[in-house]
């Protein structure tokens, strides 16, 4: 595929912030999302001079026109641009080129034999940084549905989400379209546990749940501070050891299937002390960075890792983290960001790379477009 034309420009993401979109050879368009609870070790989304500077850098870069890209590995060419263009810029350019190389069929281009589909992890109740700290402390309560096909699981998540909304009687939503009730963490844990154990609420299927605590946003260097803490506890500040006990107790009491970022982003050893009967997932801890993935492996910190291409700013580097995780029997979760666009590329990457989970949210056009893309791919593959 030869690049004839490249155009970068600004669009608005789901939070109304400026985001970058790139168009290659007129027809192939890709955009990058952005986070609110970003990890300290993520690559910056844009250079210091800002998004406009990044966009001009792409549009004024003469070398791109006439370049040929034939394989996924060719995209590594842009790794040298990460610091000057920023992570979001490189990801949007790489994705647009990948779409052009594949005629918008990324999954097939990367893995024509693909046949595994991810389970959707759906954010149904939320707080933390996705509500500017107006909601409860836990950033995301996530549904993990069961089912034979991706579509079945998606439909189940959607059904349960709506039912939860009715039961809570709230219409307020977080950045990711999760409900934002006026409840404490403990009240929500109790509610979800009871609700999901009543099979009349779940179309008689098993729906488990888990959380993204995004614990770095509670940590001040000494304590984890909970705004609305369990009424039976007098203290709302936890030192590290209390935090470990608290999380392990939550896992036991509510049979959590998934726990993301239960400890702050520097505490590999703390992660290793969390009960691995459940999926213990590193997001801000690993930030899709190969060196941090290795550090996590050395410490036995996780059995699951979040994959967000724009944390590291390179699709080829992202793939290295996925490959190492799978080689070490560590689960992967490809993930949207809280500020999302209509780009559905992560759906394709999930299928191409046999990623077992996708976190995309349940509600809102920018989340649904990724789920619907997976349904489309499933129909194509399974007929
Ligand atoms: C997370 C993400 C996505 P953000 O913490 O996992 O849910 O949030 O994009 O704000 O970093
Ligand atoms: Mg997270």
C-alpha cells in the first residue's frame, strides 16, 4: 500500500475534548481516544506544544507521501516519532495506515485464521475520576457476562445494565456511560451481589462482576483515602497493608471475578499479595509497556493486563506486550479510554490477537460502535 495522501485534524471525543483523527488515501480514517485516570508512566498523548502542533507535524511531514507499507511490522517506522508527535498522534496515524493496508479489515489482514472472540467487560456503575470525583470511590463496576457467542454476551450485558438503571432509579451517568447513583461503595457492592445472584435479573444466565479501582487516584504517597467509606469503619485512610486486606476481603465476600488496579501504580509487590483466584489486572501499573510487563512478571504481580495502544504510543510495541503476556499465560483485556471516539479498531485487534476480554462500556455510541463491530466480525467468521 502506497501512501498518497495524509490529513490530520481535530475532532471532539465523547467528553467533548479535542482528539486527533487521521485520514489516509481519502477513505481510511482512524482516531485516538484519551484517558482521565491516566497512569503516571503513560507516554504523553501529545507533545508539550499541544494537539495543534502535533497535527501540523503530521500534515507538514513530507516523508510520508510515497512511502510503502506492506506488513504490520512496517508500522514500527513511527516508533521514532513517539516523543515528538505524542502517543495519540502516532496511534491515529498507524491505525489509519493499517486500515489502508487492510481495506478496513484489520482483523483479517493481521490474522485470517482468527476465530476467538473476547468477552465484553461492561462498565455499569461508576465513580472516581470518571465523575470528577463526584461519584463513589470505585471508578468502575464491571459486568462479566456468560454466553456462547459474543453477541449473546453483549445482549446480556445490555439487558442487565438497563435493569440495573431501573432498579437504581438514576439517569445520571459517568464519562463511560455507567450509572452514577448516590450510594457508597459498600452499598453498591451489596446491591450488585444480590442483584446478579437473582437469576431473574440476568435472563437466567450467570453474570459475574468485578471492579476497576484505579487505586492510584486514591493514593497520596502514604494512604489510600476513601471518600465514602464503609460505615462500620471509622477510618477512611488505609495504609498499604489495610488496602491489601480490604481488597482480598472484597474478593472473598463478593466473589469478584475481576479486580483492576487494586493497588497504586508503583506497588508491584502489593499486587502480588492480591488473591489470584480472581483476575488481578494491571492498568496504570503496566501501561502497555514491555519493561513494566516484565517487572510485573518478575514480581508475580498480575494474572491479567490491560492493553491500551495509546498508553505506549505504538501498535507494534503494544503487540509485544500482548505476545509476552500470552506466552506467560497472563490474560489480556483490550480497553477503550474514558474519552472515546467512533473508531472501532480495538474490536479488530481483539479478534486478530485472540485477546480474551474487551472493556468498552455498554452505553453510548462510542462504546456501542466497538461492540457492534465485533458482532459484525463474528457473523463474518462464524456465518
Ligand atoms: C481505565 C480507563 C478506561 P481512562 O482506567 O481503565 O476505563 O480509564 O481512560 O480514564 O484512563
Ligand atoms: Mg483502569
